[in-house]
C-alpha cells in the first residue's frame, strides 16, 4: 500500500498548524507556544513544521528536502533553529537551557524572520531550568519564537502554562479517520481500517506509520497482545518478563507509553462490551479471553494502575522500581 508521506498528518493536523502560526505571525513578541500530544513523533513534526513555516523564505514551498532551509531544519542544523530534543527523557538541566536557549536568544540571527527555539519533552526540565526559562519568558527578546512540546502537561508548572499559547494535537475520530482513508486515499478495506484505528485510536502519525508499514503494524499488535498476557500472568511469570519491559521503559519510553494507552482503551472497550451485550467484535475476542477472569471492578483497577505508571516514574530515578511496582500492582 503506497500512501504519500505525511498526507494523513496534513489532513488531520492542518487546523492546529494554522492556529499556531496565527498566534505567532504579525506579532513582534509572540507568546511562547506549548504543543501537547500523545506521540513524541507527532509533537516533533508539528514543532519542525512550525519552524519551517516561520523561517523558510520561499513563497511556495512544500517543506520537503528539496528546500535547503527546510531540509536543514529537519536535520536540526539550521543556524536559527535551536532545539533541545530530549529523546531519552532524562531531566533537562538549567545549564542546557542557559546554553542552548537563553544565551542564544540574545545573539544576532541570520534569518530576517528571527529565530525559533524548541524544547521537546519540556515536562522533564528541572525546577531550576523552568525558573530560568520563566525569567526569559517574562522579558522576551523581539524576533524570537519559543516552542515547547510535551506529552505530560500536568508536569509543567502553572507559571509556565500561564505565559504560553497552548495547542493540543488532535486525534482523529473514528468517523474522520475512515472518511479520510476511504475518500482521500481510496482504501476500501474497511476491516483493515477498523483494525488500524483499533490500535491507534486516531493518533495521526502512528496511524500513518501503520498504514504504510505492515511489518511495523504486526509488531505493534504483537506488543499489545503480549502486554495483555503480561497483565494476566501470575507474579512469577511477570518477573520473568521484567527485564524486557525495563529495557523498553528505559530505551523507548514513548513506545512504553503507547502500550499503556492502547491497553487502557481496549480494557474500556471490554467493559462497555460486557455491559451492553453488543454484537460479536472480532477485534476484542483475544482480549476478552485473556481477561475473562477479571471482572469490571478489577479491570478498572488495572486502568488506575497503568495511569499511575508515568507519575510514579517522574517521582523515582530508579526505573527498576517503576517496573517492580507495576508487577506487584497488577
């Protein structure tokens, strides 16, 4: 199946991009922008697309690798685009904010449109780093645009939030997802689309990834199914899998969060299915069997436990404690 790169993203995220640009353009000192999303790749794409729109001088540009400015922004080597990309989601320290953002805010830009500063995983900044950034926001320098990205807005202080324009990356509703895929991409396999939506819940870039990559789709399905088995296993078998989930947690936290989020969606589906006696749902069959011995009350407890994982993580440096807590709480 050949679907052009980012088409689904462009269809679903155009509104938020337009709103972000309207909040920045034609203002000498725009408010900082905070972009909230579930998937780090989506946040990164919105951040870089915003920078391309602001810094590219070409009147007609598709922001592809054909454009010198846009390709350098994408590669994070453009001199007026400064980004802290905290991929490992360790704490962003005050020294990094000072060096990469504050100091460079007062240097001369090569682009007449100014400079764009981006901080991904902004919720992982230390208290001192956030305080330093707050001082900068209180006395901004004309011509600079500050863009923060986060998948955990609850960890960002209200003092920062109050000074930002906040935008949330939308997930596509089931109806919109099916409509775009059938009418824009001419995909007529509804069963296939139902399965994609079941495992993405309309998250835009993840939907596009799985539409394009059947191997990756099977991998994601397998991960979710394996995690359901993990939930149902006795403690001793959970312990046997602890090293695997510790590795995913430490090295691919976004993927770990995805597994948790989709698991919670599916468990909610199971509860609704049981209570409404709906017609057979082939997508739920496997999960109904796995959690057959868990009543609705226990299922709700599982969701609450999964909700606490990220909060527990941010309170504990030792990631092993997080997995141990998960094992003995499920």
